C-alpha cells in the first residue's frame, strides 16, 4: 500500500523500496526476546570476490548461520550514512485508513561514518556485540529483487551452485549480491545509535538514495587498508551459539529428484521381474522378487533415519559423523527388512505382498528403533558435555515419531473411509477427501509448531535471557521440525492420489474428474493465502491466533514445492514396466481412466506449483492487516512470519527465520522420500 499524504509527503528511498509501510513500535531496547543474543548469531556480511570470500561464506553456512556475500573488490565509500528513519508526517500518511495506531517516530540519531574505511566491528570479529533491535536494520536486497536490474553472471553462477533462491515467503542459501555500476556501499561503525553493517546506495543525478541495508558483523575477505581477514584466521568466529537464531531448514529439489530417480530404477526392475514371473506363480511358491522390493533402499534409510532425524530429537546430538555407527544402523534396518519379509510371512504369495507393505514396515521400524536408539545415545554423547535426557526431550522425540510414522496410520484410515464412502455417494466422497487430508496435514503441522514452541523455543529464550545453558533442549531441533511437516504432506498427497486411483480401478469411470479438481482448488486456495485473506476479514481480531500463518504454514508451503512428486514414482515405474513387458496393446496402468487420472494429477501438481511460485493467484494484504497480532510476538518465535528491524514489522519480505534458509543434508532426504513411495 503506498503512502498517502498528497503533495506534502516526500517520497523517500525506503517508501519506494517497500510496497507497504513499516509499523514502528516503542521500547525496542527492552524486548526480552533479543537480550543476550550475539549480533554475529543473527547476521554476517562477507565482502570480497575471491576464493577467500567463498571459503568464509561456506564456513558460515556450515555453522548454520545466515550470511550476506557482497560480491565486490571495491573498497567501501567514505561519507555519512543516509538516515533511513521515516518522519512523523510519512508515518501518519502510511497509517491513514489502516485501522492501526500510529506510533511516534524515534528521535534523530545523528549517525555518521568515518571519513576513511574501517572495521564495522571490533578487531576480535565482533563476537561480543549484542543484538540490539533498536539499532538493527534489516532491509536486504532480496526484498526488492534488485529493483529489476540485471544480475552479474558470476553472481548468478554462485547463487545456482550455493542454492540461493527466493520466493515470496523465504530466501534460501547465502544471500549473494553485487554492486551495480551506479552503486556504492558504505560500512556502518558500531556505535550507541547504530548497529554495524553495510548500506548500499544508488548514485543518480538527483543525489543518493538507499538501495538496501542490513546490519551484521562485517568481514573483509579482500585487502582494504590492511583490513582483510583470511579464512584460517584463528580469532574469526563464524559459529552460531544461539540455536534459535539459525534459519529454518528446507529441502533441495535436486536431492528429492536424486533419491526419487534411484528408487524409480529400483521399482522398475522389481515390477519387470514381477510381470515376468507372476504369471507362472503357484500356491506355495516363494516370490523372491517381491521380498526384494525394498532391500536396496533399506541401507541408506537405516544409515540416516536415527543419526539424522530421530536421534537428535531425543539427545540433541547426532552420531552422523561416525560412519561405522551409521553403517551398523543401515545393516540393522536391512536385517529387519529380511526378517519381516522372509521369515515372518513365510512363502505364501497371497500374503507376502500385503504384509510387506504395512505390517512389515511397522515391525522392522520398531525393531530398528529399539535396537539402535541405545547405540545412538551412547555414540552421540560428547565427552565435554554431559547433558541429561530430560522429560521434554522424550516428549519431543515421541511426537516426532507420532507425526511421522503415526501419521502413516491416520492417513491410511482416511483413505479407507473415502473408498467406502465413494461406493454410495461420490459427491460426499469428493468433498470429504480434500477436506480431511488437509485437516490432518494442518493438524500435524500445528501441533509440531506448538510443541516446538513450548518444548524448545521458550525454554531456550528463557535460558538465553538468564545466562544458563543446561536447562533447555540441546541441538538443532529445526532439523527435526521439518520431518513431521514434510511427511504429513507427502502422506496427504499420496492419500489423495491412491484413494482416487483405487476407486477408479474398482469402478472405472470419470467420477475422479470433479474430485481431482476439488483437491486442486483446495490446495491452491491454501497455498496462495486466499483462505488466510478471507479468515482475517471474517474472524474477530481476538481470534486471529487461530487463523494467522506461522512458521509451520510457511514450512508447509516450502515442502509442497518438492514433496508432491514422490507419490508418482512407484506408479510411473509400474506403468513403464507394463509397457516394457506387455507392450502398448493394453492400458499401461490397470485401465484407461486410471492412466488418465495419473497423468492429470501430475499435470495439476505442476500447475499448482507454477501458480504459487509465479504469483499468478496470491493474496498478501493479510500481512498488513494482521500487523497488530505479529507485533506482540517475539522476533524469533516460531509463530512469527514477519520481518523485524528497528522500525518495526515489515509487511513485505520474509521473516528473519526464513531469510537464508538452510538445506536438509542429502542423506536425510531419503527418510522422507522412502515412506512417501511406500505409502503409494
């Protein structure tokens, strides 16, 4: 929403850069959620364009912190910083008609930079500087997409190799930016009124205006008056001590494609063997090809499930670096698979397939967890830290199991009810399926965020304020938070597809068309925030906490970009195997309606992602309407999805927690992809 004040309001650089006004709030210095947190935990800025700069950025990302890489070999410009404060007249105009209480502007701070380039932080790298929200500036270049300017080729390559991308709700990877020909940058010194950082300005005929500016510790990777820092310098601390200051975690699409491709080949070979040997199968024969369906994916799943997912939820630590222990866990899961498929269910071909998909999965999962969790607890312990496993660790671990493996059974029940319902009322079934799957999916997500808040975030922030460290949950629990959110979505998508397929296979017809379209409409409505837009207008303000988006909502939007596709892998392998072994004279997938359903569902999944990422159908005014609600939340709270700096809530651009999102490690992605394939 543009500022409205007629000809009396001057257009500042900030009001041109932001599509909607900020909402300042008083007493920033007294906010408890930023006390005793280092500025270096929140933001780091690396300046340079050589190998040393890249190494510093990689070290910072490996430590789990967000980093802005200003890709330039130019020295910082001298001169005063441009004041970015909005005056009272502009603020009053911005709030006109918004229904929000205008806040008085902060007093002029009179900030100035030195005439010569200097460190933006003390010589120790700025590790001891506290994060002071009253002086913190957070208006990164990504918020305005370079204002339509071209991107340097080298920067584009670095962004691609490091996974730097941006959508409406987040940026991922390091923030790599360069200077345009008409731009220069200044470095802000640490002072009472100004946090250290970088300010980039556009130099035009009419003067200078701000392009973007962020606060953070500044590291020069190239030599400028002796200010360069080598990546191996011992006093450079790029670590992040406060776990809650780390960005949330997402999943690379390339990782999902890699695991899905491997599993596609495995299922294709298995289905070809089934088509070859099944016709001659007699009662009592041993169907060895069925038992081998999951053997080759068991080792990587067992290798990663406990060290990368379930173990850290309980202990806060991980044995992922111990290859021998991880290999033992992979072998244990493989043994459980053989025992469940070969021994428990005997040689009856009629029983083997059904049991290996459902009962065997649960049996081998329980065996795997019972035998290997003690190993994880033993070998993930650090000799320098004897942190006991407390009640909240156990509760969080139990929920991670419930929100992943437990959600499997819940969605299985949803699918069974739909199949029975479709036999007597197609209309009721078509309304039930998208509503129920979305409700279970949102329920798992909401409970995950709620438990993360009360078990992880709040104890950590209290301990940070009090200066204690042993009374909260250890480890990077944002890595475990992504698991139930991702798996609930993969199960929901698989439930919708499998339920429609089973109904269409049993009763061939075109009843799936309205059901598929209803599912598509519900997904687009939720992902494009149309539902949120309607609810924030219909629901009274005191009930906004029920409908306001939170970090779980955005994480769910994130995983929907890649985890809607694994459900097609096994079915595509079956269709290809039918074409290879039976030719094109018969339908590749049971019947023609089922084959068209599979193709249509894949097309609508792609269309859904395109609609959301391109912004063809989106509603964002809720972010401005709900500002009073988000002003009451902590800056790093899991319920917070709006950006903050010294001027308050920023209605556009991602929150700090979704700026520079990290990626789940490659080996851990199989823990999410494999159950999705097994469900379908």
